[in-house]
């Protein structure tokens, strides 16, 4: 039987209690409704969304109808949409819950049921076991009803009475895109290090003064050029989630990154490169007028003697794949709304396809999954490559290196975005990552005057990182008590969180979960600013190596028959832990024996030069080994040797853990 956990449900599509099917979904939803009513939340708003997997439409309908019959005001989102849109909707509408039908990046034969509680965060224990007990108490028949008569009042979204329920969902999408499109402006804000921090990432846009960008079904070629696609122009017709208003990118100069520009850099290089690329097959098509950010009359506050360089967002070329998932249209719309109009997509992977025909596993982390993206990026001379997973809550980044394009590891992207967000964050802001992620963010944060928190794996914990961010919903006291924290929280200051598995939360005030689309916009903005200085993401990573030492990571993922088999391998390792790994003495910490909220099923092996965390996957039949090595870098000339030594040590560690 499928068990309901903090991740909801996830499993194979098949009949019976151990599979994802309408009966399982209906019973789970009836249990959820009973649990919500027990907490005096009956009749509240619940959002229901879905991806484009096999069975998702049917499961979403069953979810909405069971909730409607239980007396809740149900808002079904109008079409397959990214999971972050659902998480945003729960927070935006102050809903009591949200359900997304998705199995994220699992194989095509799976589906799932993901739950968000009030405030837009995933649930944590003991809520999962409480809901499981309510599910077990459900008795047939399970009532179902049309959600239309009890749908939310349109006034919740400042829409007139009588607005069709589908339009309410479209308004949510518009607001989400409007929020994501303002990320470059908000990341541009200068930090105020006074005792009262300004409202920044936690400020909701005022839709009464600035109307949200609208979505049009027909492109307006007179005002907005179509998204640049790889080879087939037909995708322009499918981009129905397009914005008909472009934000004004000319009024606020960007905050400069804390790096010195190359004195030999020529700002005009970008124009020459684009002209050359446009002459090649697959080169740039129609472009709008240059959207330039930067006031040449204003010096940088970080570098008072350095003039800010212009950031030309529409000259940045982005290669993108949604990996057969539902993120393509929304991602292109969000990037274009933020000013990034030259987006080339992987044609074979752009339209949602529940069979994921071009990949063995639809996960950008899997070997070979991003090959088509990297080939496209190389072919069109992209400045950056971006891969979303099928429900678009994860974002992987590809860059051109000495040997061609390669995908960055989640830890590399994580520290890049963390540093970028902190450049405009208030004093004492909080960033967070998990126990399996790199140690680098923990070194960078205090160097930037920020706080750092570490949590267990999963955004259910990351979204609550720091005492101030735990317990913003109706289960506040229980959550804080369970985590061993004071019942009265401090003011939340979380501005960024990431997990090694390419999950990034760059705007926790709007989406308290990983969000691949807002991360893509933030990455594009960072690359555009670096490009204005003739630098790239790899240059910035080298700077971190000089400042904090080289941190290099890798992962060994042992795919096993089932999750029980992964637990057995870990149990064997726990019973007889090694004291030497790859010729180096190590200490072992069994996190299952740790008291308090950081207790978990994991083993941590540590030496002066490396750290390894071994744990079973929470959603797949895998045993995961997270490897990280450390090398000192006394000066820039020592970087190549440090990278070679790190690669050799990682190879030795990988060989050891592949043979567990």
C-alpha cells in the first residue's frame, strides 16, 4: 500500500492500494479533507494543479470533486502548469492547502500527489502521520461534487463577480509571471544595513497600481517578437502563455557584482559576437530594441570609482529545455517578461510528452539527459543553457568551459545564486542549504555578513530554515514544538535556499519551495551582468576557490530494486562503518543517533580533505552518496593543480562508493 508521507504520494500507475489510481487519489483526498476540518479549516480555499503525466488530468478532477463535496472552495488551475505556480497560488490566495498532481522527475510510469499547507510550504511531521490516520479511516462511498458552485469568490483576486473559474486560474498565472519578471529589479536593490531592513523579497507586488502582465492566446508581432526557437517556428503558436506588456528595464541600474572587470574587456564585443552568430544557421532572428540597464552617469555604490556597465538582457542568448514537461511555455514567458527575449528551445523536448521519449530518466541530473540541450547551446553559441525538470521546480545550468559546454553541479549553481541574492539582501539575512550539500555556502555567508542555516534534505525543511521561518501557517505551534524551537518566532529573514539536487528558492516570500522558473530568471540576470564585464559563471567559481578554497563535488547514485534494498545497504554500512576510505582515515557520524531535529537516516564520513554523506533517496529506489573534496588554493596560479588534485580524489572516492 502506498503510504502518505511528507512528500505526499508517489508511485507506479497501477490498480490497487499500492498504485497511483483514482481510488487511491480519492481516498487520500477524503483523508486530507477530514484532517483539515479537524483543524477548523473546513470550507477554506484549496488549489488543485497538475502536470501532463499519464493520469494527471483524471487525478486532478477526482481531487477537486472530493474536496468540493467536503465543502471546500476549490480552485482547479486551468491547464497543466509548473508546480511552483501551485505553491505560489496557495500563498497568494491564503489557501488552507494546495494539491499538485505530479511525480516530478520520476519515470514515465509513475505519478504522485504533492501537498502544500497554508503559507505555501510542504508539510512536515507529525502532520503526515496524522493525515495517514485520517486516510485509513475513510469509508466508501467517497462523495464527489462539481467544484464550480463552490469555487472561490473572484473578489479574492480583485476580479469582478461572475468571472469564470478558468479566468481565476489564469489570473494566478499572470500574477506569478509578474512576480518572477520583477526579480532582476529586486536583485538590483541596494541593501539597507540599518536596523530596520526594507521590504524587498518579502514584498508582494501591488496589483492595484501596476496591473499584472496579461496572457494572450494570439501573439502581437507588432509589439513583442516571438520567442527564438531552435529550428521549428511552429512552437510560437503553442506559447499561449505570453505577456503583452514588457517591464521597463531602463529606469533602475543594476547592482554591480563584487568583482573587478577586466580592463581589457570591450563592451562592444557583445554586439560583434551577436552579428557573427546571426549570420550562421540557427542564429538570432528578429530582435527588439536594446533593453539596456545602467545609468552611465551614476557610479557603482560597491565601487565608487567604477562606472556601471550596461546590462543588455535581450542580447543574452539562452538555450532552454523543459525536458518534455510543463515548464516550457511558462519559462519562456517569464524570461521574456524579464527582458531575455533570445531564448532557443530544444525542439524535441519542448512540448509536454508524458512518455519522455528522448531521455531514459527525465531528470537533468541523470547522465545524458541534458545532451540535446548542450548540443543546442553549442550550436547556437548560447551564453547559458538551462534545463528544467518535468514539473519545472528544479533548474540545472550549463556553461561553456575549456572543453565545451558542461552542466554545473547543483552545489555550484547554489553558491552562485546564494552570493548573488546576498548582494542585495538586508544585513543579517539568512541563507540555507542541507546536510548533503556543499560546505561552501556556509563559508561564504558569514563573509558576506549573512546568517547560514543547515537543514535536513528537502524543501519542507529548507523553507522553514531558521527559527523565524518555521511555523507561518495554522500548524505553527506544533511545527515549532516538534523542531525544538521557541513557540514565539523571530522575524523571518530567509532570502535564499538551495539543495544539491538542483533545487533553488530565490524568492521565498512568494514561493516557499524550489522554483526552477524563478531560478532560471535569476541565473539569466547573473550571467547578463557578468557578461557586461566580459566574465562568466566559471570565473566567479574560480574567485570563490581563491577566497574559500576549492570545493569540488560529485555524487554516486546506486539504483536498486526498491527502497527497501537501499535501506539494507545502508544498514550493512552502519553495522560495520569503515575507518579508512580511499587510503584516508575518516570519522563516521550516524545521523540516526543524533538527538533533536537533525536526526535522519544518513551516515556522514569526514576527513580533513573530504566529506561524504550516504543516505537513501526519499522518492526513488536509490542509495545516494554525496561526495565533496577540499583543496587549498594559495593563488590563482595554483588553481589548475588544485582542480587536478580534486578530480583525482573524487575519482578515488567514486570508485570506493560505487562498490558498496
